């Protein structure tokens, strides 16, 4: 059970907007630590999607956006496309854990 | 182009050992800390270990501390994970990943490139 909670799955039709929440606490997201998001396409290596809460690496489409408020963060995908069907993970730091780096449990996005 | 090529892995019995190498190319290897992250079947990503760019600092998850050793050879652009005393709980796909910094800053670890993953199966 991760300290960062994500819904196991979300789904949407092509062109729709979906959001994935990453719910933390005052020991991680709420403490001001950055949240990053990764996309893992089926059979592929994870890929950095959003870093520092809201920033997109070069090459990531602008239909992906990140936000953060209080003890939670969100990843939004607008104009959902079939190639967006993948697993998505949030990552941050938790001051209550002994090691650096903690991931959310992951969310499977299904394009209907 | 940054590439992280993983090899090794496979099946081993409980108590056995495995070594996972990861060969990097496309960047100045010593400029980046490197890490291992795993994903057990049906579960999410779990950070395992990290090593600084110089190789002088290492960190481990509690679940592997004392059993796993991360190392790097900057002359060969390779980072490795030596896994000893393996248990069934270590069954997972293991990814090597590059960090954006050369030093390990626990509060700000960011993985910008990942290897393709290596499956490890531990059976009793």
C-alpha cells in the first residue's frame, strides 16, 4: 500500500478529458515536495511525462498536464487518444519513509 | 540518444543470487546518478536502490538493504545490481533508470530515462 494513492483505473472515449488523482499527505505532497508523472505503455519502459508538478519534457504532447493542490496532485489528459492507453504513476518524496522516492500504485487508462 | 540496455535476470531459487547489468550510452555517464526500480506482478513501481554519479554514495530500500548491492563502472558506462539471498518477494521486472542529477538528493529524485526492464523470477 503506497502512501500515494491513485485510482486503479480510469477510462474515457477518444477526444474526452480524463484526470488521474494522486492523493498524498502532509508528509509528501502536502509538505511541498515535487510530484512527477510517468507513463508506461504496454510492453515498454516507463517514460517521464510530467516533472516538477506541472512541467512537460520536450516531446511530450501538450494534451498532458499536471497540477498540484494541497495534499494531492493530478494528471489530466485532454483529447484522449488511443495511444494514451497505458499505466500512469505519480512519484514524490515522503519524509516519513526511510528511503528516497515513492511511487503511487499506478492507474490504468483505458480508451473506450 | 540516451539508451539504457539491460541484460541478465532470469529464474533462480530462493536464497540464490543474480546480477543485473545496465549499459548506458548517449550521455556522459558519470554526470548522472543511476537507480533501480522494480515492479512486482500486479503491483506498482517500487524504488530499490540509487548510486551517485561518482559511485561514492548509495541508498537502498529497506526491503533489500543488506541483500542487494548497487555499483557502477564509469569507464564501462555500466551500472549493476547484485542481488543475494533472493526471496519470492523479489520476483519482479527490474528497471534501471537515470536520474537528472549527479548527486543523490532524496527529496528531489527524478528519473528521466528508463531501461526496457529485466524480469526476475524467484521460486521456492
